[in-house]
C-alpha cells in the first residue's frame, strides 16, 4: 500500500517541533522551517531525529514553502505515517 503525490517528495530529518504549526527539518545539512498539518499531538512519538518526507509548495509565496507529509516510524525506506490524508494533492492508497 502506498500514497501517490503529484510531485516527488523530499527526504529530511526532523530536528524538533518548534510549535504546533512548525517543524524544523534538516535537508542536506541545512535546517528549514516546515509546515506541520497536524497541529495536535502525534501520539507519543518523539519526533527528533526521525526521517520524514516533505512536499514543496511550488509557485506560491506561502511561508514556509515546505510541508511535512509523512514521518517514518521505522527505517527511512519502510512504512510511513501520513500526516494529512485530506490534502487535495494526496490520494488515499490504491
């Protein structure tokens, strides 16, 4: 089972959750503020240091332009937990 996104996702590592809307994510050695669509708690998951997948909001002036779409509960190449099933660019698994 997998998710289909309209654009390729970018792999990053969550450094911390600054507040309920922003996660700081490392991409290629640089830390970026990224939008977190889930504003509440995400279970009892410690987010620091875990892999995530990001989408880039191309062609808009939204700040921040990156959104955390999924986090990994295992190794980076295994199952991901989707952060926002209701986004228009994300379709449910086939």
